C-alpha cells in the first residue's frame, strides 16, 4: 500500500473516530472527498489506521487477463517473459489490495446476457401463448435472475421493490398467490 502523505508536512494521515483523516505530525485534516485518485486506484486504510492507496482489485484482474492473453499469443521467449512479468505485477497489486481489505466489485451483467434473458422471456411467453398470470411469473423470474447475477446476496423483497416499486405482499395479491 502506498501511503497518502500530508500536503502540509509530509506526514501520514490516520483514520479518526469522525471518519476523516488527520496527520499525526501536524493535525492537518482531510475527508474522503479530498482524496482524488485515478480510476486504477482505490483508497484503503491499513491495520495501523494509516490512509493509503492501492491498485483497484478490478483493474488488477483486468491486467492479469490481458497478461494471460499476451502470454498465449506470444511468439517468442521475450514476449512470454514480458507477459509473465506483467502478470506477476498485476497479481502483486491484486494481493496488496486484498491485504488492505478490498475486494473487486462484482462485474455488471453484460448487455448480451440481459438481452438474452429478456428475449427468452418474451419468446417463451409468446410461443406458448401465456396469459397475464404466466407472463407476470416469467417477468418476475427474469428480473430475479438478472438481479441475482449482479448480487447473489439480494433478497426477493429487495428485487421486487427495486424492479416494481412495490412490496412482495402486493405482488402476492395479483393472482391470488398469497394462498
């Protein structure tokens, strides 16, 4: 982890109970909004409470993917060595971020998967001449599936509220589903 240094004295910032950061040397304070990093970096706090930054774990995984592709496409020993070195650097960055307690964000569902699920739902309901009840069930299934792919920890009630803006209790009344 690279420590973020105080702009006033060069000391290190430490987490305070107020959820901001204070330099131990000069008491200069900064907040999370004051931390400006590029898209490849993420801020973190080490076990000693010092503020620092690491390479974002998602960026590290992407760099490992690229290095793997470069290795597989390499036509000579030097190109393979460069790819292995790039992979090792990305892995080191990833492990550094994980040591700081960061995990990569779940990748968003690609539009291809979303489109396929929506097309399959539409195809099934049309081809089988589903009525409103069956169509509603298929829509609930599709929305639940897509939400679980993005976040497997989602609860059905949360998914329904997000997609329909109503509680599950109300959906149960649609077709007498509360029996």
